[in-house]
C-alpha cells in the first residue's frame, strides 16, 4: 500500500468514543510508534481536552522518532463533521457542538491539519485499496455497536456538510411492531451488532456474548436467536436496496464487528437483497479488508493529501 509520493511521515489520530489511536504513518502506510490511550472526557471543554491530549501524543512521538519529523497531521472524529469548514458539528458521545477542530488543532500541533469524519476517512482507504476499488458507486457500512456509513458517487465522497451517510438512522420496517404501534424504526435498532444482542436479551432474558453469541445460538437451533439474526439481515438488506434505488450503488463494503460473521452474514444478506430488487443491478456485497487500522490510515491519507497539495 502506498499512501502518497511524499517521503515525510504524517501524524495520524483516530479519535473514538472510548480510545484514541495515534501514530506516525509513512508513505508506505506503515504505522510507527502506535499509541492507544483513553479518550479524555471533559463536559466543560470536550474538544479542547481531546486536542490537548493529541498535542501530548505528538510530543511523545517526536521524542521517539526525532529524525523523522511529521510535516502534517490527520485527525478523524465521530459524529457530524464538516471537513471543509474544519468544524466538529456535533458528537453525541463526546459532547462538542460546532467546535473549530482544524484551527484549534493547528495552534496546538504547529503543522497543517486535515480534519474529517472517522468512518468516511476509513472508508476512503477501504475504497481506494480494498475490495471495492474497481467500483465508483459504493457504500461502506461500519456495523458495530451502532451503524455509520460513507457514500461514494462517481468515485467521489458525498459529504453534504457532514450529514450524508447516516444510514444507522434510516427508517426500516419494525419487526416488533404490533397493532397500534409505529410500523418503522431505525436501522441501528435492529441491524447493529449491539441491537442484535440487546433484542435477544430482551426477548429471552438470557445474556449472550454480543451478536456473535446470538449467531452461535442460532446455529445450535435456537429459533428466537435465528429470528433476531434474520431480522437484522432483513433490515440491512432493506437499507442496501434503498441505496441501490436512490444512488445506484454498485458495491457495499461491510466492516465493523458484525462483519466478523463473514458468510454467515453475507450469504443470507445477498439472498435477501436479490429477492427484494427487481430490474436493478445487484450490488456486490464485500467484507472490509483493512481491519482496525483503517481509521489511522484514512487520517494519514488525508494528511498526505495536504502535503501533496503543498508541493
């Protein structure tokens, strides 16, 4: 994997709701000096607290690698992100609203900063180097505790000021809807790994080891577990078909914890999608290839683009 022609390494920061991953990333995509630290939570100054910690990590990495100073940095965060304006519009988990990440980060780090959304950046690397690179119209879905997505149309990311790709909140049929109940819910409430485990516990009273535990029970003949797994597949398939109908999606890359199920997820999902669609072309359903470092590599790719633009 080659992230760019520039030889200088870049700083890469993947800010999550629980942890921050950081490192120097060279032009070959090798992560040097990998760090993983808790994300600081400060309700009074949530954005500033994160950036203060990133500045500390920069100092640590500079001391460890004094001969290869970083010339740019990439920072990715969850939530609603306006990367053009450099603003963290909203993060439900980390607490900021309309925080000027790019400007404040450049003050603390002293180098140019590329700021973007975590899933969109990880998806860009997956789309560029992973299994969907031959397609131009792609949706990359990260299905874990929640669901987030990135949308590519004509080979370009659709951002809409940070509001594109919120598939976790797309409406889907509600499998629990009874008489007089709303007939729909959001995808995240049925199709996410977190929802699968939660719905099984609510219906059975038995705790399981996440969505994987539900899948194992389904394989052992547990009819409730099989139904809840099928509900998740149905909800995901419904949303994928909506993407096909609205933006002509050619390929869907599925990552996150639920993708660890492999063909136990992808095969019934392909069958369901095929059954829903009519004349439309069938999208390729592809498991993500780049794993847990995709976010770091995505942030590095963003930073390296700054170096390329400056040359």
